[in-house]
C-alpha cells in the first residue's frame, strides 16, 4: 500500500511546539508597525484566537481585524511562513517513529506537506524524522492536495484503493483524498484534536499513530 502522511499536527506537534514561536514573530512585525505595543499580552491574545481557528492564516486575519490592521495581513502571513531564525525543537506526535519504521518494511511511505519548503524541512530536521523513511517528500503551497495525491499514486503505481492518506485537517488533508476514493485517517493531534471529524467525514480516526498499524493490517488482509 501507499501511505501518504501530512506533517504538521500529524507527525509533529506543530501547534504545541512551533506555532507560538512563529506567532511571536508575527507579533513583533506588528509592534514595528505600531499596531500593538505589549508583546506578551498580544501574543496570548493571538494564541487564544488560534486555538479556536482551523489554521494560522485565519487566526492572524481575525486578530488583525480586531486591531483594525487588516492592511497588514499579507506582511503578517509572509512572516509566519518564513524560515525560523533561531534554534527550535518540535516533539513528535504519539507513536510516530516506531510506526513509520514498521510500516516502511512492507509499504511505500510518502509525505505531502503544505507550507514554505525551507521552513517545512526545518521542522522535519528539528523533529528527528529521517527523510529516508519516505520514498517521496512533496512540499506544496497549494491548500488543496488532490492533484498531488493523484499524481503521486500514478507515479508510484498505485490505484486509489491502495492509498491511505493520514492527516489532521479534514478539509485540506482528507476531503481531497476522499474525492479520489482513497482511504482517509484523521490523526487527532494538535488541530486535528481541536477540530475532530464529524461522523462520515473520514474512514478512520486515531489519536496515536500506532493505531494505524491495525488499520493497515486489516486493509492489507482484506
């Protein structure tokens, strides 16, 4: 089988470990623009908004609307997606390394992640995930991954029924895969935990990647 993974909040704890660092960078841009003055207070406010937002873009947009500074949205979002200048460490979501190593023995693994290429590779390196676990790593700046899933399956020689897509976000990670009749697994880590799939939206939900082993074994035996 071909198993396609998302990165943020699927394999690594982006929301918990990395999001606050980048939102602080956004806050500092806004301080320079004299939109706000108190860094810690503003960061906490933005983090609260982010906690209830499907993604960072919408959180930043809402924050700027509150501050009457929507004209700075492009600059703020650009800062968010720039590579991080300091050192950082991102934790792995539960069960990641051992599960990837076990799955790699009998299956083809790929990584498809939304974001800016240099930044996403920074995260991979910081988390300790070895790139050679995947036959293909694709970083895309397109929200909808449908075309990438389809091209990846064709390139590697798998039918849709032989592909499992694992991600945290229903709309951008999993719905495009469902439209192609691929099997979908929501990892409820980070935003996936904050925004769990509704009944019927995905094929499976897990909170520890080890649970994927049983799903794959069951599907392989069918």
